[in-house]
C-alpha cells in the first residue's frame, strides 16, 4: 500500500501505448538505426563533480529518423530502476515530444556517456537523475533550437517566430515541418552554447506520473535481457571455479566431460575450467563430470568469525584511521572527562547481491575484434578490460548493453564478461557464459562486513556534548580502482556523519582487508553507518529517558529538511499514539544521496524474531522526474533492505561460502512484505537520489522498534532469533 502526499498528481494524458524498442531493433544497436540522423548534442563543460572531482563530459544523443521516429538514448543501464523512462523524460521535456511516442535505446560505450559524478560510464550510486537533471534537459533544448534554426533557414524567417511542439516546428502562419524532415539540415548546424531551460512551472512531462516505457516489452517477452541473447553459431559455456574464492586450478581431467553429449570443448582460463556445449544444460551436466584438483590459496582457512575478529582488532588498534571529515572540538577529551559516557559497538554482516538474473554474458571473438552483448553497469571498464585481456584495441570491442535482471552494484564488476571473452577466444565461436545460481551466490563480490564503534558523553540535559564514530571495514573502491591506502574511500564514510547538532565530534574510518572479496552493494556504506548512528542515537535517547523523536528534533535546529521529514513521519505513523496490540515503533533518520528521509517501522516479535507489519517513509528528494518510479524505488528498497536486515548473511567456513541458493539465503516473499506508506515532500531543491537510501534506513528503524518492544538492544545484523537471543 502506498499513500503519497505530493502535488505531483497523475497525468491524465499518460498513454497506455508506450513504445518499446523491438528485439531486432535493439540488438542492431542504438547508433546503427538506418534512415535518419543522429544529433550529437554537445553540452557545456560544468564544474567539478561532487564525487569524482571530474568535469562534465559532453554527452546525450537524440536520433531523429526521416519518418519522424524519435529515439532517445538512455546513458544509464536499465536494471529495473526506471532510467529507461526517466532519462528520456528529461530530454523529451525540452525537445517537446510526447514521451509515449518515442523510442528508447540504451547507450553504447563512449566517453560522451560518462557519469560525471562517478568518473566513468557507470550506472549506480543513485546518480542517474542527479547527474542528468540539467545536462539532459540542455541536450533536449539544444536539439529543439537546432531544429527551429534549420526551419528558419529553409523558410527565410526569424527563428524567434517559430515554435517546436509535438515533433513539429510550426510557423506563425501555420506552416509546419516534422522534426524528421528537418533533422539532416539541423545536424549540420552548430549546437548553441547557451540555452534557456523551461521553468518548472512549464513542465509537461517532468514531475508527472509517466508509465514506464519498458513495461510492455517486459510483459510481452520482447525485452532483451542477457539470458535472451542469441547469436548465429552460438554455443553455451559454464565455468567451474575454485570453491575458495581466489583459488586456482592445480590439475584437471576432462576425459569424461569431453565424451558427453553436445560437448564442444573443455578449456582452462585463469578463473577455472570452462565446459562449452551446444546447450546450457549439456554444458552444466558435463561440468559435473570434471575432475579438478584445486590450489585453494591463502583463503583456505578463512572463517566469518576470524573476519570479524580481525576487523575489530583493526578498529581497536587505531592504526590507519582516516578522518571522514575534520574533527570538531576535542571529542575524545570530552568523552574521557565525561560524567555519563555511553559506548556501543555494532556489527554488519557480509551479504550477497544475488540478482534474480545470474551473471551471464555473450562474447564473439574473431578476426582481431570482439562483440560483447549482455547486462553491465560499467560499459567503459568492460570494454577496456576485455581489450587488455585479449590484446586488442578498445575501439575493436563492440559492446551492446541489454536490460539487466537486477544489478544492485554486482554488475559494476566485470569478471564474468572477461571470462566470456576468454572462452570465446579459446574455442573460436560465439559463446554465451551462464553462471548458475550457486556460482552466483558463492562467487559474488559481497557487501563487506563492518565493525562500528561509537561513544558519547551526555550533558545534564541528556544531549551528547561529544561523540566519536569509527568504522572498520574493507574498501570497495580500493579493491576495484586501486585507491592508495592513505586515501579516504568516500564510499566507506557515507552516513558516517549524522545530521545532529553535537558540539564536539570525531569521525574516522579504518581500512582492513578481512579476506573475502567485496563490492558495491545497494546503499554501500550507508547500510552499516546509518545502522550504527541511528541505533546509537536511540540508545542515547533511552539513556536520557527521552522520546526518540523528540530527542532527535532537539538536536536538529537549523536543519529544516531533517525536521520536516521527521515531523511528517511521526505524524503519518501515529507516533505517540498507542500502537496495535503486540507492536512497537522505531524511528530512523538519514541524509543520503542528497535525499532527506525518515522511516518509522512498526514491529512485533514472533518466535524471537521481528515481524515488520508497517513502514512509514517520508522522503524529501528535491525535484522529482517521475513520482511513480520514486515510489517503486522506495518500495523495492524497503523489501531489499529488510531481506538483509532480518535474515541475509553470507558466512564462510574453511574459505567456502556456506550459502548456495535461496533455500539457505532467505529473501522476503510477498506474504511477508509489510504495508509501506510513502509521503513524498514537495520540494524545489535540486534532485536527490532515491534508488538506495531507503535500503540503508530500514535496519535501524527495525532495530529501534525491537528495543521498544523488548528492551534489548540488538547491535548485530541480521536480526535472527540467534542474534536477538545473544543481545
């Protein structure tokens, strides 16, 4: 259930006839559509990017065919989050075309599609709308002005007397021409360097509820996911990998496997032994016949307990601590001298991405060139890494991005893409590599575990006079990009600094390699840091014998967006009123991805574990592109976050991941999902990201509700009966 309070009401003009790209048209590639012209829209350079410190790269393309078919390019991969609709909406708004009458394609690799907030052609970090908000509207406005200028030249009139509406340029006397008929002439003009964008009051598309453009194709089966790709002469591959991640092949015997039906070849690549056959199932069964002796490597004795112990020792040592931001005052001294000091440690577990579409990719290596087709969040890295491995030029790599059957950060890594290319080169055929669910769960790049240590000194009024925060964990960025050990990984420090007014503070991070390979997981370090911060603030409120909402509000003066979402969440959830019998409420608050959010979870305890009945979410994410997608993102984030908070954990014994499928790694089912009430705050602030913050905030909200119910503070996720009993 969704209850939305917002001025962004449904657009009655939204059409059910959303146009989807055909299977054949999509596979031909966005830049290869015939019969028209691509308008390469050059955008002005912007200032330093917030995250990566890079300049905006000129990007965004509009394809207008002679028959007036308009294709808008989504520079971000579509993995269920809605960018296949929201990115074109931004362009279509200024281009003045009906979003339901255009086609959409996912961009090929190219510097013009760089995400300036992340420094590469990457989909992630809740950046798509934030990064594209202005530059994609500029792209649409530039294309519109170029079409008007072309018409003005042809008709010998002043461009100021013309307007472009619904795919036509119209003169004052009623004369008109389609965008398609003007596209060739327009493409020869220089793009205007400065454009005046619409005032939001003039928006006809942005901010309205638009039905997703990819839904019809996904419903009727014409949408192309990686699993759907077929190339002429294609064979299938499975890959046997060492059960201990990082292990290598010592020796193998493939005689039995090679004699099985359909087997084309058995080849060794650096990551394991690949079995190639005419069907996936033949390859899968033949893989079971392999006899492999593994060198399990340095991680052969790794255990979850040892990982936590090592991480805690690193936190306690204080060595390698890097400030998340400059200290304020003498927090350590104030705590040392404090009359009432509260200390707590919070543990966050390893979890897996496990998108429902397992890792897969199709590669065709031949004649010194390579075709790659499949689901990825990082086109440029895929193209560059495969080129390096194959020893060819990046420009000889053609990459086509399909729809992604989930990503959550896993498809930023490109191990499975490299494997597909290596296998194709070895057998000389187009190869589709498919990982099984077991492969996927036991060879992930997991969310790192963490140890968070917090301390505070309370004054006579119960408020913290000083607070210290330390998180010890692995560095995803260091692993993927080689970040120097002495450099702060910003993706470890997200939400480390809470928004409360505290006179003296210190926040730092400690990098520690616990042994298991890690990667970006939806909401990244917001997950562990918000859990620690918001649980700890709740502990301080309890120690001060104050209401958790009132306590927070007393420390948020001068921060209207925080105060507003917290106030609305309290009102909407019924905070301060009697909860239904057997239930308790918990609250949590966070700013993440430029979005301000408060959540209230309503929980009961059943067989020693929390059951979440209702979640109230209030989000102030600035201006919204598509409120319908915003709601869907919040709902999915809550379910995703609850699965991890309540049950999800990857454990390791003797270097082996113990969870292999969803029977041992539990995820939330429909009948377990809570009622989700959503309030979207009307705002004129710049857009914030919404794909991730709700995922991180649900855990502390539930933990705080559990405390209200039981009086026990659970400081370790997941909130299983075992961990609750140990609290």
